[in-house]
């Protein structure tokens, strides 16, 4: 099990506001071009986090936190022999944040609401680096300026939150691309592969109408509960789509290498949850194919199809900040 490394906790401690709160209400892509842009942007955010030097990123954050703590508690500047190392750590953090923003800026959004939202996301990236710059400059100055350091906190603009919502990135890697460390040493193979698998699953579900199929199945469960007729052509198609998706999801999870898995038991629970969904949708598909009203009603009763509630503990896996949190079970 990994220790907690939530960017929300670490960023608040360091006086670095978390860029990317979870908000609801993503707007559907206005065009195929907009959908392609969102897919490309999401993929780049995932790649940035998978490739980031987590140790250097956390070292920079720790240096920023130490300076803030010294300023708030009136301890004065750090010892002179420590200053070069702190400056180097902050410089590395600035470079990583600037590089992330530059990579994302290379992806052009089509004209319209998504373009305006993307500008806000990029502005958030620039803002994320400012506390590091301010504290670095304050430390390098001839006179220790505690007030300047105390004031060096990012203020998340409402526009950033709205941009995440517009693009559907609330629970995606792009929500934390300027605040999460990425993959921690010792588990890089597993974490990068698992995060990439989750990203691929999310994208496939977006393209394949997963939410619509899920809502159709839920309506069938509701009709079963009310004693109303359950079967319909739409429900047959929705169950088939959900079954196919869960088979694909399980296959994606099964391909993730586990030599350096963070928590073997939790990852097995993730796989078991997917297999449980496969079994449940097979049960429902077979019931619908039988045409037996009583069997269909029973298969769509609440709590009948699935034995595993929810998925794994993402925090134990070190995936609580990645696209895996956008998956529904």
C-alpha cells in the first residue's frame, strides 16, 4: 500500500492551490474535431504524468513548502549551505510545470467553447508555476522577504473550474496535470500501464456511448422494481454493449504488468470487479434471449446481477488521481 500523496493535500500544505477540483456537467463535443481535440489533450496529460520525474516534482514541492513554513513561522531563511540545493529543486519544479504547459499548448483546440476552455487550462498551468518562481526569487534575493513568500499562493480562478467542466476533464489526468507527481519510483511500470489502461477505457466508453447504455439498463432495473415490463429492443442492445465493454475493460486490466504492482490484493479486486460485471451482464443477456418474462424480471432485480460493489481502493493502488477515478462500476 502506498502512503497518501493526494495532490490536494500536498498542494494545500505547500500553499499551492490544487488546479482541478471535481465539478459536474461536461458539455458534449460540438463537432468531430472537438472530440478529437479532447482525446488528444487527455492523452497528452496522461503521457505527461506517466513521464514526469515524481521524485524531482515532490522535492520541488517540499522545498516550496519549507520556504513557506519558514516565512509563516518567522524562522528566517534556510542555512546558506542549503540554499543552492533548494534553488535547484525549485528550478526543476518550474521547468517541469513549464514543460507540461508547453506540451499542452502544442495541441490546438477548434474554435468555439473548447478553445476558450483550453486557454483557461493553459493559464492554470502558468499560474501553478508562479509560487515556485516567487519563492525561488525571494530566496535568491539579497534580503529575505517573508511577506512575499507568504503571499505566493495560487488562486484558482472560477474559469479554470468551468474549463474542466466544459471539456469533461473533471476526473481526468488533465485536472491534475499541474499538481500531481505522476508515477512514484518502485512502481513505475505498473502505475504507468494501469493509468494508461484506465485512460483508454474512459476514451472508449466516451466514444461508444457507455453512459447511454448504462442509463438504459438502469431504466430496466427500475421497471423490474416497479413490476413493469422490462424487455425492449433498446435494452437488448444496451446489455450487449455493456457486456462487450466490460469484456474489453477486463482484458485491458489483465494486460497490465504486475511485477511492481503497488497492492496486489487491490488490483485483483479491480480485475474481479470487472469479471463480476461480465457475469452480471451475461446473466441479463441470457435472460433477455430466453424471452421468459419472470426470468428477465429476476435478472434485472436490484442487487441480483453483481456481487462486487464498486471497484478497488484507488488510493492503495496509487491511482486515486488518475483517469481510473473516472471509471464507473
